[in-house]
C-alpha cells in the first residue's frame, strides 16, 4: 500500500518493530471521526435488493462503514453487530412496512453499538493513560459486582485472561482480541457453578453469542453468608503488616471485597473508595497507633460516596426542573466554556451524551450508579483515548491526574482562562436557504452548533445572555424563512440580533462613509 503511511501520518511507526510498532499505530490512531458524514442510509427497498443481490458485499460494506466511524470498537463487537444487522435486514425485508421496521429496530441497534463503543474506548483510554494497574482495578470492580460469589483466587486467575484480552483488543490486534474474548468466556463457563448462577443459558450458546450474553447477563445475587463488612481491612490489628507484605494483592482483595458487597455503587465510585483507603493506610501506617487511625475507615468511605451522591442528585434535580432542551443547552454552554478548543462536532456530541445519561438514569432505582457510570463514559470521550491528546491545561490536568476522581475534578473547573476567541466569526454565522428546509432533528442540530459556535466566539457572555441570543436566533430564522429572499434576510438580521452594539457601529460607520465627500 504505497503512500498509505505518508497519507495518514504513520511513516514514523513503520521504522519501528514488533510491540513498539503496534503501540505507535495505536497511539496515532485517529479518534476524531467528525470529518465523516453520518452513516449512509439506503432506501429500504434498495437496501433489501442490494442484500439479496450480493449478501457478502453488502455486509462487508456495512462493517467497513461502521468500523471507520467507531475506530476503537473491539473486533468481536463488530462481528456481533454485523450478525445483528443481517438479522434485522432479513426480518425487515420480509415486512410490508419496511421503512418503519428498519427505523424501530435500528434505534435499539445503534444504542447497543454506541454503549459498547463508549465503554471500550473509555477502558482503553484508561489503559493507555494510566497503565495496566488501573485496567486491573476496573475489571476487579466490574467482575466482583457481577459475580459476587466468585472466590478471590479464582478472580485473580480470570483477570489474567481478561487483561490479555484487553491488551489485544486495545492494540487493534483482531486475532488476539477474538481469541482472548473466547478464552475469557470459556474460563467463566467452565467454572460457572463457582462463579455465577445467572449464566447457564449463556454458556449453552455458540461462541459469538455467548460473550454478548454473559456481558449483558444480570448481576448474580449476593451470597447469603456474606457479612456487610470485611473486618480484615478495618478492624484487624495487622492491617499495615499485611499491606506491606504484598501491597498490590492486598489492595486488589480490598477492592474485590468492597465491590461484591456494594452492587449499588458505580465503578468509578468503587475506585474512589479504593483510592481513599490506600491514602488512609499510607497515613495511618506511619502513626504510633495505626488501628486507632484506620478503624474509622468506613466513615471516610461513606463521606466519599455522599459527595458523589450529591453531585448526581443535583444533576437529576436539574434534569427534572429544566426539561430536555434546556438541559442540553446548559451542558453545551458549560462544556464549550471548559474546552472551547474541541471541535463543534465533539462538543455537540458530548452535550447530547450528557443529556442521554440523565434521561436514561434519573428515573431508575439505581440512579446513582447509572448516572455516575454513564457520565464517566462522557468524560472518557472528552479526555480521549490517546495519552498525547491535549485540550487546555485545566482539562488536561483532570484527564491525566487521577482516573477515579476526574469527575470531581471537572466539577471544580471554570471557563478556560487561556482561550483566545477568534477575532472574526469566520463565516460561522452565515446562513443559507437550506436552513429553511431543515426540520426537527436537523434543525435542532443546527441550533446546537449555533450555540456552541456562539460560546466559542463570545465566551465572556453569561448563560442567560447566550440563551437569550439563541431565542433571538430562533425568531430570526422563523422571520427570514417566511421572507421572499431568506439569504438576504439572514445577512441583514443575524448579526444585528447577535451583536447589536457591534452591528449598530457598523451601520453608523457605513452611513458616515456614504455621507463623506
């Protein structure tokens, strides 16, 4: 493929070998796919005919289009997605109302792919930025909650297979990724009696479906004989000695024991608790009487969870009061002020994802874990997967300092003080007649982009001023689209509506120049 490395800026990777070469390609993988148009959608009749004429070409093209728009999705997920897509195509092509069938089934399908893509990207980002230890901690928390009756030794054995799988999947090694996933699922199914009572039916499925089934299976019930607390970590006289003997294993066991007892907590919260405990022991084990110091650890854990809970409660209250659109504008303004260096596409996507997290979770009984997990995925998207990604000093600090506490770090951020807005609007507020043809979702997307671009140009404006200008813009669109010449109307009305003082000055200046001799 002559010229390909140069075209995609990979030339320097080709001079490396083995692991270093793979690592180089991974670190230079293009994460921002905003330059690509939305996934092309054929007319339902045309789609069915294309599938009928050449099934293999049809599915290969689908995998290609989905893969390039989701560059970090694992290979097994893409294969499962292709199988689901074919199943959907077969079903809908038999229906009388093909368009309605595709529309209904595609929504669920897209949500499935988006959720897994976001999670996989977040985990790989954690691995690349913070190393294998944070990946191990994430997997301990997730697996201990899902399989609370698994023994610690068995968990550690399983983690070896899981870590190997992520190495291959995050590097983009398709063969190792598929083999690693199969090995993990075989391990789980071979020990299902001691791991989980909820996966029997999953383990009877064929290999591709088996993995998805286990991933989406319910958490197992907590063992009846499991006490509410594990005394070994807060009441033993020998905590410091046990920690010093093997700190990594000791902390892994603490996270395992705490996670299996707290199915109601999110993965980030469990990692925060583990971080608080580690810091507490570092302090306590240097005192004259360590047991007196760490005996109150549970209070520290509860305080940490209470802080996180208040953030979620505040967000859900905001959701209940504001409504979907106002909530989205709130996040679009906030995110753009925090990270104006991001592209308009990225910021509108992140704002939409924040709203999705709250609308999905704020009415559920497991509200806290759901919101905290999904918002963490949004922050993962913001921070990006590559460790060399840089946005601005404050955001970079939150993204790179502590994986577990990045949520609270972002909570404390204000508008980026290093940002210098462009001196002109650079044509961002020039509108054409296509704006009048836009309806519903497309019109909403244009309004979202307008708001983000407005914040980028005028970051000093308050939320109230920005939302007022958005209302003015909506009114201008309505007025101009009813005029005989919409483009001329936009030219005449938009800037005065947005920047009345500047526009008045332009108007006065032009008139003065016209009157000059």
